[in-house]
C-alpha cells in the first residue's frame, strides 16, 4: 500500500507531469515555452499551472518584458521533492510487475 | 494494463526533459567542413614552414605571423560555417536557434575555450610555445565536454578524444603539429561524418 500512497494525485495528469518535467531541468520556463513543448491550448495550460500553483509545487512570477506581460514558472523545493517521490513510486510500480 | 500507462508517462517525461533542456540542432556537416578547413590550413602552414629558409618555426618571424593568421582564418571559417548550417537545420526542423538551451550550450562551451585561448596567448608572449598544440587540444576538449550536457549527440566523446590527444601530445611536444592535425582535422571529419549519418541524413 505504501507504494500506492506515493503516487501523487496532483501529478495524475499528462500535462501536469509534463509541466513538472520541464521545470525540473530548467531554472524557469515561461508560458509560451511550456505551451509549445506540451502542445496545449492557453486555457488548458493555465488551468493545470493553476492547479500546481495551488498546491505550491510551482512558483509563478509575473513581469513585463518591454510592454508585454510575461509569466514564468519554476519549481518550488516542495514540488521538486514531491515530483522525485512520484517518479520513484512509478518506477517501483513498474518494476514490481 | 496500468503499468503500461506508467511506462508511457516515464518515457514522455524523459522526452520532455531532453527537448526542453538540450539543443539538438548542431549540424554534422559543419564538423566535417571544420575538419577540412583545419587540414587545408595545416597543409599551407606545413608547406610554408618546410620551404622557408630556416625550415622550422620561430616565434617572431613573418611565417609565424602568417601561420597565426591561418589559424585565426580556420577558426573564423569554422564558426561561420557552423552557425550557418546549424541555423539552416534548425529552420528545417522548426526549432528555435536562440533559446535558453542554445544560450546555455554556448556559455558552457565558451568559458573553457576562452580561458584556454587567453592562457595560450599569455604563454606565447612568454616565449614558451612548445605546448601550444597540446593546450589547444586540451582546452577545446574541455569546452566540448562542458557543452555536451546541453546538446544531444556524442559531442562528449569528441571532447574526451581531444583531451586524451592533448595529454599524449604534452608528453611528446615535438609532434605537436601532427597531433593538431589529428585532433582538429581528422577527428572533426570522423565525428562530423558519424553525426551526419546518425542524425542528419533524413
């Protein structure tokens, strides 16, 4: 049972997993970069980043580059830790079978 | 059935991590051309030195200056070709040429390379030129290994090869010229051809 417990509900979606994967290997990523890499619509991406933001797994910074608003995301320490736990749990599940 | 989904998740995670953090457009062809430029440059330099009055190279002669100019020319042509072919390939694959991953690649490449370049200029000024070829190979190799974290392809192995060649060259500095030809000419052509067939051909 303990293995199943580590499977994190917050990551239980392709796009959320994708957002975390990108942010784990990059210092930060902006909205457009995530959009291009994940190939999703604005609204879809926004709702998933919001979900991750609400559990404080990612940090959101809004700023202006020139006149354009720019939103960039990075992982929090908690998010990185939880993501690692989640991946470990996935690996264990796969190896078990 | 569930485990299949998890496997797919894992492979997707890996793919996204690679795509978002590595620059994958380095062109194999530019490696081949850089090697050819190096061989042509080396041939001209060799011919100039062996047909000169002295038959060997001294530091403040005209021939040394010409050789130095050839060296800069080879470096310049290689860089221009590299940028041109890489841009072309990136456009073809619909990739951005100037994003955070290519910036990181360039930064990690240039730090060891410029350090080495300045160091070589300093010791040349102190008239200790016996190890120039070895140092060029070693620092270039270090630059490649350092950049390899941000690019796919097997640039790491080219880097290690250059470092090993440089170290052997340091043991027998009188063969410096030949090691230079091997490291910058032949190795680039071998590596470029290998990359070309592995990644670019289709």
